[in-house]
C-alpha cells in the first residue's frame, strides 16, 4: 500500500513538472525537427530594486514576438550606483542597488536590492518556459556579491543554464552550451565568457583553447561551429572601421584620427567610434581553434551593428537600460542545421512605451551607403557635427 502511495505521489510530481510552464526541464538543447534553432539576445537591463516598467515589458515582449529556443543575456543585470534615472520608475532620484554604510558597501542590504532587481526579470524568463543563459557584466561585479553568491542565486531558477566550468584563479563564470542535431551529435556550440570588470584574462583564453580542442577531438578532428558571447568587447571590433576624413558622414575621432564604420564589411548603427589595426590574443585563439564563426558583445548600450573581420562576425547588441537614452533593442540569430555557418542575424529596435500604449519592436533597416555631400557648406556642417559628437561619445563611454 505504501509503495502504491509513493508511486502515485512521484507520478503526480512528474506530471506537474511537465505541464506547468517554466518548471524544471532538461538542459539539453536540440535543433527542431525542421533543422531550425532560434537564439534571442538582449543585454544591459542594468536596473535597480525598482525596475523600469518599460524594461520589464521589453524583456517580456521580446520573448513573445521572437519565440526563441534559447535566450542569451550578455551582462549587466544591475546598476551599481548612479543618481538620476530619467523618471523611469517610482524612485526617480536614484538608480542603483548599492547601499553604503560608513563609506563601505553594506553587503546584506545591497544583496537584498540585487535580488529585488533581478527577480522580476527572471520570473519573466521562467514563465516563458524557454531555457536561458547569461554572462556576468562589469556592473555585476560592483555590488559586493561574489560569483559563488551569484551562482547560488542563479541555481534557484530551473531554466537558467549558467554554470562555471573554467578553473581560472579569478573565479570567472565561463562555460559552453552544446546544441545537438538530429543524429544526437553536437551540431553547434555556444561559448559564454565572463569579462569581469575589464575584459578576458589569459587563464580564460587557455581554458577556451583546451575545451575547444577537446570538443574538436570528440568531433573527429573537425571544429564544432560556434558563436561566442561576452559582455565587454575585444579590440578587434575596431577592424570593422575605416579611416576617413573629418568631413565624411559617420566620422568619429579616436586618438586624433577619424574613422567610420566600413559599410563594405559591416552594417548597422554605431554611436561610438573604434580604432582599427589591432588583433587581440582572444581573437588569435579563435582563429587557431577554427570554431568561432561569430562573437557578440553588450556593454555599450547604444550600439547595434555587426560585420565580418577575417572570417569572424563581430557585433554589438543594444542594451535595454531605460534610465539611459536609447536606442534599445535585441538580436535574433537563426541557425539551420543543414547550413550551419550561414546563419540569420537581425537586430530589432524597441519603439514607443508602455505608458503611451504603442510599445513595439521594429526590424532595423540598415543604410547600404553613406550619403555624399555636394557642397562645401554641407561638408563644413558635417565636420563640426562629427567633432562635437566625438567629444560627446568619448564622455559617455567613460560611464559605460
């Protein structure tokens, strides 16, 4: 009799876990029967214990409108501390989770604020029933929580796939997610790297090399195609830019020289300007391993562009911190098991607002060419504008 009762209880628990959306599910990722797999990417919610309604709506609506198979978040869940939040919530004079006592961060009070800030976001993700993964951002490192505490918090959410596989001394949270094909073998891989406060370290690159080599060996010596996500970008993003004149449309100043997005190899919207010419150690490792076909970053909030440099697509995904000026947006990546390296990659901007009742996502339409100025007055105006924008973008970049 007791065995029968126990069996019935186990059966009911199992049935409930299958029926209820957002309940615990297998972490195994697979291409669908039609060979498709969709990834939705968003970044930089960067809010506090009183989250902006538009930010939460942004997350909810992005899932509803894209129906992804996997959700990727590229860092900065919380804002550490800043005055003023553009009246986006019911605490308009402060943006930030950090609480200080006698000049030092009050760990317990700050942690409580972090949980109150992140729970509404994760509840939306869990309610969707879709698996999701994330990387740490620099602001997530500024709230006196250790990565062990972050991992403990994440572990309470069944559909959150984050884990730590790398043995680096800094305790960075690095891991990979395998997507299996119809035959049960690994058809695609996703690398998730933790850039800490300032960027990737040598230990992480060594870990990536070793893990990638092991995966290649298991795959019969053939690298498994992969996309990499991390919060802070590599310097290689500058190689999507070309040298130009101060008077050219789209020009921005870096170290006294002017550059603009090279639209022969890149497309999208950029606010900041990046200097070409350097190849990072991380990029060199990607090329050596031969598996990375794309790498996408957050951190810069208002950047929404991508382009191919030396066979690898690099790009920024817009942020969605509504305490900062937009644009805000998401990236949608469509994989096809039958043509794995020729993936779809589109950006969508969030327009309108919850308050006005006109909130929506619109596909970003990219200009193919820069306009050509026909007279000296137009050129002079463009030069002045580009100079001023360069100063503004430099100042804003300091607070990214």
